C-alpha cells in the first residue's frame, strides 16, 4: 500500500498525462525511488492505482533493466556489454569488478554496498567502455577508474 506522500507524488505525475495509464514508467520510477525496488506487492499497487492489468505492470518491470525486482546495493554498477563497449574492453571491466567485489552479475555484496549488473547498450557508445553507476554515466573505464569508484563508495 502506497503512503499518502507517495500517492500525492504519483497523482502529480499522472496529472501530467491525458490518460493515467500512460504514466506507467514514471510511476514505476517514483515507486522504486521510494521503496528501493519494485516488489510483487508494488506491482499490484501500481496495477490498482493505474487501472491496468498487473501482468502489464510486470512486463514493464521485467523488461527494463532500470527497474529492480530485488534490492540493489548503495552503489549499483550496470556495465554495458554491447559491441562498442565489448570491443574496447568491457569484459575486462566486468571481470575486474567481479574480482574486486567478489560478486557476479546479478549479485550484491553482503554488506549491501555494491551490486553488479551487465546490461545492453546504454546509448552512450561514444563513452565506451562505459557503465551506469546508479543514475550517473561513467565512461572511458579502466581498472584505475573502477578502483577509485569502489574505494570512494566503501
Ligand atoms: S555499446 Fe556500450 S553504450 Fe552502446
């Protein structure tokens, strides 16, 4: 069940759309921002709130990598594995993060500080190899930059 504060925020978002259902993605972003993930219960709440089938909500949540069905670490690395990034060392970046943090893609460190995901093109190929660190894009990655990022967020 959404809090009164979140409901007010969602009403403000949906008020910008002619049809409430068209606000599915911004509503999901707002819910995730507040709750840290989109749980099955949240999918039900969003379904009721927007008046769309819950399967429609689940399809969006499971399709877009920006939505999380499990809680992510404070610092979530989403490393691009698509062609431009792969050609410029993306696999080494993923391997280095795995070695440094002791986790595989899809996992979170036991202290809840870091999560690692491997994603498809983030539309910033000119920054290859790149990743998203929470909402921020980080480009021209190398092991030194990864080490600095990890050390800053420990
Ligand atoms: S291939 Fe990595 S951002 Fe496009």
